[in-house]
């Protein structure tokens, strides 16, 4: 990340609703100059998230421009991922002030004639992370049958539950150990961090499995031994299970990492989250039609818990499942990395 960022999060800067902004603050804190959210103006990132230090929250694009940014990052994705009409003026102001635009919306800003014209006039770019290159619109070929690299896919008890963070942290622990490991980004936030990937929720449903298989094959051909695939959605979520199933079949994982937020009881359809052992069995059976695989550890999302409560929740899950569990963001990824490595090398 070379840009100096101001991040648009109007009305939604929070631990759960501004995932892209939060990831930028975690992984590129030195690049984040300010957050735009008029409902929290005057506060800091730490005030709202519990991390990010003194990054200020400002009320408008005009106030944010005083920090001399080079890019505007769209830090949230509204329901459906469409561009709110109220944001048009913000983006136009950013472009006219020679800011590059970084977006993970389903609305492709680079295809908007007005935005595109202003961007060209000011010699700046518009990046749409969810736009799918044509070469990734392919059906799966079943290349998992001959793949030598081990693939590990994160899945969740629900959506927006820490799959990307847990996967990245374990992958980074593998890199620290000198292992040939890769992180395959499958959403706009992961692509921002990794610098490449495929936003599978924008892929035609017939091509979801094929697109992720293609990305994994490319990673394997680079010589990686362990390929961590960022999960999306949840197989038990009414709205987003389709992309999850496509990812599972495209990855054909050798192992799963299950992510869980103990403080969350219902999903956003107000459906009670299922029993964790039932979810574990469900994932293993889906892939079990093709090959043997296991859920081998549980990544905890501790939002709503103290450190002590998080550790107690991890111990409870370990007793219930027989699997190692921990919040890798708070306590490090060593424990889960050990479990992944041991299983994959057995």
C-alpha cells in the first residue's frame, strides 16, 4: 500500500460494519490519515475499535483533505454493495482533488462515465477490486486430484466473523517459520491487503469454483506448499451460502479452519446459530463426498468479550469440540498454526 489514505465510512465506522476500513487500520496503520464518519466526528479509531491509536474521525471529505491524502478508500460495503447516491458528491470531490479511488463496491465506479471523465482530467485512477477479469470466468476442472500443495480454507459459523483475519494471521505465522505459504484473497478487503486475488461474490455462480481453482493452481505453480484460502459467507447463512459452497468446491480443502464469535447468538436473519459440532460435521461431509478432510481448529472473534472472557470461551469450545481454539488477533496464531502444520504434515 503506497497511498496515504482517507477512508469513507459514513455512518458505519464500527467493529463489524467497516471491515475494509478496519483491515487497513490493522495492516497499514501508517498509511491511514483519517476516517470520514460525521456520526463519530471528533473521536479516534481507538475510541471506536479499541485499536488504531489516534487516527482521527472527521465529519466530511473537505475536512479530510486537510491531511494531504493521495487516495480515498471506500471503507464499508452497504447491503448489496451498491453505491449510495449521497456518496457521489464525495467521490467527485476526491477526484477533483486528485485522489485515486479504491473501491470494493459491487457498483463499478470506473464504469461510471462522470467519474471516469473527472479521473482522466485529473490523471488519477479508479480501482474496482470486485471487477472480475474475463480469464477467471471458467468452470472447475477438478485439478485438486493432482495438486501437491495443501489447501486450507476458513469457514464460519456466520458471515463477517473473522475468517480473513484468522487466515491471514496463521499464514503470516507460517511465513515467519520459513514455510512456503500463500494467502489467496477472495474478497475486496483481502485483495487490498494481498495485492491480488478474486472477489468470488462477483463471479457468475457457474464459475465460482473454477475461478478459485484457477487462483489456487497459479499459487501452487509458484511453488507454495501451503495455500490458505480466505473464506466468504457461511454455508448456514440463508443469504450468502451460495458463494460459500462454490468456494468449498473450488478449493477442495485438505483442512478447514472454523471461525466463531462466542458473543453472537443469532445471524442477521435472527436465526439462532447452529451447534458448533453440527457445523463442523456439515463441512466435513460436504467435502467428504470427494475426499477426506477435517475441521482442525477454531479461530475466535472476541468482539464483545474481555481478554479473560475470550480465553474462557476458547477453553469452552476446546472442551466441546476437542479442537484448539484461540483469538489469533489478540493472542497470536502460534497455537492454530501448530495444529494446521501438524495435520497437513501427517
